[in-house]
C-alpha cells in the first residue's frame, strides 16, 4: 500500500466538493488537496444537469418555502433566508466569471422567469396573501401578481391554452429567475482546479475506510482498480450526496450518532418537441398534493442544458433502497445502526401519509403521470412526453431529545468538534445554496485562518456581502443584486 499526505481531502466530485475546493484555493493557493470520485468523472450523480430540476432556488416560486403563522398570516422567514443564501452563490459565480475562472454565464446559468400558478378559491387566496407578504420585502419587490387570464396567457401560453374558464386562477412572476446547470458549474470548476498546483483528482476511486489518528489527522483508505492506498489528510470533507451518511458512519464520529437516511427517488416527464418547447419559457410551480413531501411540489419547467431546450414536469416520487442513483439496493439496510434504529422506526411509524403517497407514486402508469401534467397543461399528449430518472435524494432522519426521530427536508452540515471532518446531508435547496453552506463550513473548520486580515479581505472580494446579513441589510441586497444580474446576464 502506498501513502500520500494532503491538507484537504474531498470525497465526491459534485457541486459541494468543487465549490469548497475553489473557495479554499482562492484563500490559499498553496493548500494541498486531493479529490476522489467513485464514478468516472465529475458531477455525474445529483449534480448532473438531468438529475435535478436546475432551479436556482430563490423562493420566488416555491410555495413550500412559506408557511402560515398561528394567527393566519404568512411567514416568509424561510423564503427570505433561502433568497439571501442564493444571492451568495450568485456573488461567487459572478466573481469567478469576472476572474475568467468560469466561462461565460450562458454556459451554466440562464434567465428563466420563476412563476407560481394555482387554481381553486382557497389556493388563490393563499397565493394572494403570500404575494402581499413577500412583495413588501425588498428581496421580492419585483414580484408580480395577477388573476387576469389574459396576462397569464402571456406569461404561460402553453398552460393557459384551452383551459376551462370559470375556475379561480392566480399566478405570480419574477422575471429574473434562473435555470442553472449545476453540472456545468462543477465540471468547469473541476477543470480549473486540475490546472492548479497542489491539486489532484482521482476518479473511479472508492473510499473504503476512514480512521482518526491520535495526532488528529485522518487515514483514509481508498481503492482504485482493486488496488488500495491510504491518504493522510488533515481535513476531510464528505460531499458525496446520498453517499455522505454511510461514509460519516464509517468514520465513527460522535456527531453522526442518531442520524439516518430516507432515500427517495425521482422521475420527470420530459418533452423535447421544438413546437411545444418554444411555447413555454418559465419555471412554473404549483401547490403540493395533500400528503406529498415538500420535494414533490409539481412544476413545469423550461430547462436549458448544454444549449438545448426542453420542458420538464414533475417530480414523481418513488422509493428505492439505494442512497445513490448508481448505488446499491443494500444501502438503506447497511445504514441502520444501533444508534439510529429507534429514530428510523419512529419516522416510519409517524409518516404513514408519506408512505402511502410514495406507494401511490410508484404505482402510477404513464397515463397517470400525464393526467397530473394535464392539470398544468390541459392539451398535453401522452406521446410527446417520455419518462426520465432524476438523481437520488436521501432525506435526513434526525434524532430528537427523547430518542425518537423526525424527517427533515432540508440540508444540514455536520462538523466534528475538532473541525477535522465535515459532511453535508440532505437535499433541497441543495446546490443553489452551496456557496453559503461551504462558507459556513470554512467558518467552522478553518476559523483561525479565516480570522486573518488576508482571508477576510479575500472573502469580501469573492462575496462582497460577506460578514453582513442580506436578510437585515436590504440596501446591500439591492446593490449586490444589481451587480450579479448584470454579470450573469439575468436582467430582463
């Protein structure tokens, strides 16, 4: 067995690892790094363009990012927080474009309006209340609202064509929404990283073992073509998507105790007929069916991947025991440990509505899926749409104080007490808030170095709002947004 030593080992070659590597290399180009990826290239799992919806999640159209307060008013706190986090990503991507470290913006991000569309009096009333609460905040001041069918026909002609009249309808729209090819971002960042000194990428490489040494460093055993070697790393980041939880368990750190994973697969209906594709230019989100999990909010999306346009509808949830699209059917069973057994059992017991929903989704035929589509697009023809499989998502099961568990639908960074290891668990809003999340990991794991004047200045250069709250400093948010919309060509 051979051995090599690095400052940073990144496990996984998707959006998370490549972003963290780019940030750290900007802070300190001399830092030694190695990235290992179990597949044959970067961004081939959840980060790949067709394995996610490509929505730049900014809470403009996603109805599940707002909720009701006890007094019936609309709570926009989560929406504002997600919007601010996405603005951090836009700032960093703008910096990379300006520095020539990413290609022209059109290669990875396009302006596609974000819209919400609902029908039925209760849903219309809820959307109007949501609009009134959100548009009063500077982060959402550009949001438009209408109940006028003629305006909606201009916003989304495919959806309004031959729709029966008489039913209450409403929609909101933000012009500068985005469609993001996260796979293109990760691969371009990976290409740049490989041109730098002290960075090495190893593909077709699987992590077999992680052991903490007495001196605080990690010995990570990897296997390539049947040959094993040990990587000696000061800091390890597990950015392996659904594979992060099993790796965290292998590391046997106390911070992993009580965590479980609930895998949910996804499917899309995809249309590439140019005649239909040309009639739709928006990401249109509706209200989730009763009993459906938040990640199953239906939406009809314009997608632009590698310059090719398509329409995507879904997602349709399914169940599999795999933690990765290219994983093993034994992943779920192997993840069950003594410390997470009770939380996982309690989640199964207390989420029967979700279980029934997933079973109903799995049993759907192509016609059933197209019937769901016809609620958005009444004239949809089954033959124009084909089924495509999205990436695998593993929702977090987290232990409560009483030992039971709860199912989480967000993302969570797990950091060891000594800061020598970090992992990212969970799903949406995922890649959209990657930069904000990775900066948070740097703040926790590289705190001493980040406190230096040099690193502070670099942080402000890469993300001008660094150190200030875009949630509280709305004047800064407005000025930052003006720059990023221009740099990334998202301005209408």
